[in-house]
């Protein structure tokens, strides 16, 4: 009996999709993580279904747990998760104290109401708190919380130094400033921890205003020394030098960049709004084209070449496509079946999980399979992939100057 050919084909496909270990040359492009997260955030902005929003948050959490490194910037997901929970709690408290635009008949409790003057019509402090108003606030708060969680996932997965290295040449100066700031902060935290541990070993207290003042002086001294050394090394490598461009090119660059960014903002608002979807996409595309043209012209004043640039490979395309697929599916579902993505509040009904939008959200799990596996702690590959905040070297020193 001849063997079936399907098994070798399936094994070859599984071997091709098996994620390799992250190395300096094979690490996933940081921009792919941001595009994936922005796709999931766009999907969260189109629905108020709490089940779908919770599923989106669970997808981001699973991908972060599977592909997060132990770098300092990778711990930001927990911070964003706490911020999201705080936003949700604040939204519910404001709905209870200031009222809700949704009229409700199911009164849960009544707060003491503060009388307001006649010019404050439509605003109240206290009074009746209805179930419909609280549920509406819960849905809106969960939407914002899910978007914050998606942004937190991008911050935890994308190496900020590698992302800033991939910026266009027109944004080079801003990128260098942000890289220096992001390199300075982890060293500052490490100095504080080291000095507090030293005080504890000497039997001295590391708490209180006095301890903070005694720790702050050596921390400030070390920060100033690093700043002087960094400025000297950057000056020796030619940072701050720019090419001369004609005034007409500078004015054209500024007009294209500013107009393009305004177009991107207007187009994004049109896509997010309920009535602006017809003109939102064309305005967004035109603004994006103008902004890219302005950035390309602005890059002519940079005289530096990029040293070992990050490559946008097939896995980066797969990660980006998964986020775009989730956004497109949820936007399509919001247009064809809005009642499934926006549960009714008046009358108050229990939300139901729509099947095919939920299945589309699960496409966002693809990065947990195809993205490179983080290198073990302490290996050279991990240090290379996360160069910057984890190492003592200065990230800007990785670029060279054209002669």
C-alpha cells in the first residue's frame, strides 16, 4: 500500500511555519508588532460587545506571554493592563456621579443630588443610578480599555530602540533624542536599585525623605557623567551634521508633511465616526501619500547611512496581515450586523458572542506561532535583539557617517 502524499506536505508546511529562535539578524521587525496591535485596536474601536472586547484582550495577552522577552521595556504590558482597569473604574464612577446620556428605568440606587444653578442645565451631580446607564458606561469603558491593552502589547513586544532605528531619515534627530532618553531611564532605575541595596547591606534605611536625598545625589552625579560621555561619543561620530538643501525643498517638505498628517487625522476620524466612512478612506490614503512624500524629501538633509537595518521578512508580513485581517473582519461585521457588535442597552439585553467575528479575532493569535521565539536570558542573541536599554553600550553608536 503506497503512502499518502498528504502527510509529507503537512509536515513540510508545519516545518516552514515553525518559529525560529530570535537572533539579531532574524528578529521580527518592530513595526510589524505595532501594525498588528493597531489592527486589533481598530477592531476594538468598532464594537462595544464586551465578549468580543474580552476576546481581543485575551488574544493580546496570549501573544505577549508567548513572545515577550525579559527586557525592561517588555514589562510594560502589566502597566497598561492596570491603566485599562483604572480607566474602566473611572468611567463607571463618573457615570454614577454625573449621570449617563442613556435613559434608564431600572434604578439600582439613588445618590444624594447636589442642586446646580439654572445655567448648568443638563448636568447633574448625584441622583438616580440606573442599570442601563451603568451598562452603557461599562461597554464604552471596556472599548477604551481594550484599545489601551492593544497599545500595551505593542510596547511590550516591539523593541523601542530597533523601532526608532527604522524611522525615516527625516525623523532622525527626534529618533536619536528618544533613543537617548529611553537608554537613560533604565540606567537611572538600575542606579537607584543598586544604591538602595547598598544602603540595606550597610544596615541603613532606604526609605524616607532622608534616604531619598542621600540616594539622589550619587544618582544625579552618575547621570551627568553618562550624559557627558554620551555627548562626547556622539560628537566624535558626527551626530548633528546635516546636508544643505534649497529653501524651496524645505518649504515643500514642511507643507507636504503637515498637510499629510492633517489628512491622516481627518481620515482616521472619518473611519472611526459613524457617518464619515465614505470619505474617511480616500482622505486617509491621500494624507498618508502626502506625509510619505514629505518624509522622503526631508530625508535628503540626512548624511548618514543605516548600519545593519532591520529587514521586513515574510514573518513580519504574516504578523501584520493577521492584525489587518482582524480589523477588516470586525469593520465588515459592524457594517453588516451592527446589532451583534453593539448590544442593546435600552431595553437591556444580555450580549451574545457573534461566531464569525469571534473566529476572525482568533486570527490575531498567528504571531504566537510565526513570530521568532525569544532567546533565553543571558544569551548573546537576546542581548543583540534588545540592544539598547539592556546593555551598557550606547545605541546611537551603531550608525556610521558617510564620507
